[in-house]
């Protein structure tokens, strides 16, 4: 245990001035404020292991009060005492702690996927093995086995997620450093592969014809129609809520919490999109979700159900996928409608320019995108709606 010292008042730390070199101001029980020569201050927790002085960074002085630093230091010292008394962390236990702490502020779905990835692809014996006995080669072999079966992206993700979990455990003082923290993986590179999409206008019209001939009360069919019309990602459409849609303004605003780019995205409502949404509203299936699950109305329809419905149209996964509607729309809008690629990228919710320039250019190209969606709707649906018996708007 660290040497006991009298705790100091907060004023001592607030008035601590930088010197020509870094120095520590001790608070007791291993907690110290490190004052950098640059003027920066950070809380650290010190301890001894194998007769060597070590420390863990707790947080920045400006973002953590003295009381919070003391509480966090007690947690770290308790974990150290528990570990030295015989408790050993396993990879499975560290994964649970990582999900609880959520250091990257990920969504619940992302955290669940992280846990599921380890459970599915890491051997059970390795999950229950103490981390200090877990070799880098063990994790590398699990990831490489996925790469050898043609799942290189999953293999890289498995190695990356395992490294993040162990690095987080090291930062908060649960374990000592591990070789994986400094390893880059050494796995075969991931070869970029485009998602399956229909890039021929006539073939795409055949697909839209099948969609508009299908029963209108089918929730999954209506979700696929919206994907085809507004270029949105499958998850953004499937999890849509009525609170995001303003019919009077003709606007659907997807909040940043549901966007991949973590920024809100406004989608203009065309005539056909509005008609589909009003039809779903009249069906009164759910007060919250636009596309509710047929099993639980308080949940959105599952991605797998929408995918099975798209397969029932007669298209294999090598021909068309749900994300492929974005590629089809982008390609045909530029190739056939001769639309500026900047407007198409804005509708796809991509970075229109380089990220640095996007911080200054806040224009969302809404008016141009409204015209684009109107022209796109007319291009792909003029024949489909006419043959389906629906009134042409």
C-alpha cells in the first residue's frame, strides 16, 4: 500500500504553478496531482509492484474534481489489492467491465456486438484464462483463422476489439501491460469489396416494379421502398420514429444518435414517400416506430426480417443487398440524371469535402437534394406505379 499522508485542501492544487520540470503534489493513499512544465495538470494514482514504482492516470484536473479523483483512486487501489491477494482477471471478465465502463461512449448495440464477437470467435478456454497467461499468439491465431476462411474484416475487428478491452483494463489499473497493447496484429490485409447492387436502370426498374406490386400492408416492403427512395442506410430507415417526421414541413430529421457520422440528417419528403408514410400512419400499428415489429409493437422490425423479405423478391445476396440501394441510387443519379456528385454525397450523408473544410462549410444542400429526390422518384417509379394500379401523383 502507498504511504499514508494528510489530504490537502483543494486550494493547494488549484494554485499549483508550473515549474521548469514536472513535479508531484501528493494527497495521500497514492493519489497525486502531476503538474507539467507546460502548465497542464492531471490526477495520477501511484503504487508499487515488484519493487517498482508505477502509476495510472486518473483524469485531467480541469475535468475531474478533487472528490471524484479521490473516489476513483480508492477504486484503483482496491482493485490492485484484490489482484495482488490472488484474484486474476480473465478476458471474459474484462469484457464485462469494458461494457460497464463504456470508455468510448458507444451505443448499447455496439457494446453488445463487441461482447458477442468475443464469445462467438474466441475459444472458450481462452475467455476463462487469466489475462497474464494469455499469449499474444493465442489471440492472433483466433483472428487469423477467420482471415483464412475469407472473413478478414471480422478477424481484424476481433483483434482490434480484444486489444481495446485489454488496453482499457491497463489504463484503469486492473492489469499490467500486455503484449497485445503494442501489437498491430500482423494479419492479412482486408481487401475492399463493394456491396452487391444493381447498377443498370432497366434492371433497377424491374426491382422497383416488384416492390410496388407487393402488398402495401407489408411493413418490410414499405421499409425497402423508403430505402430505395431516400438513399438512407438500412438501420436509419428500420429504426425510424414518428417523432422525427414533420409532414407539415415535408421533412424527416434523423437525430445524430442514430447517424453513422454522428450529425443530424434532414431528408426532404417527396410525394411518394409522404404517401407511404401516411399509409403506415393510418394503419396505426405503433405510436413510436414507423416500422414496428409484428411481434412487439414497441420495438422496430428486425433487420433479418427486412432482409428475408428482400430475398423473397428473387434476388440473391450476390445480386442485391439492402445497403446496395445507396450504391444504385448514387450511380444512377450521376450516370443518368447527371446530378452533381456533391449533392448526391450530401443526400448519402457522407463528407462532401475534406473533413477540415466540412467544419467550415455548414451548407446541407437541402434545396438541391429536394429536387434530386423528386427527379429520382420520377425516374424509377413512373412505370412501376402505373402498372401497380396506384394513382400517379
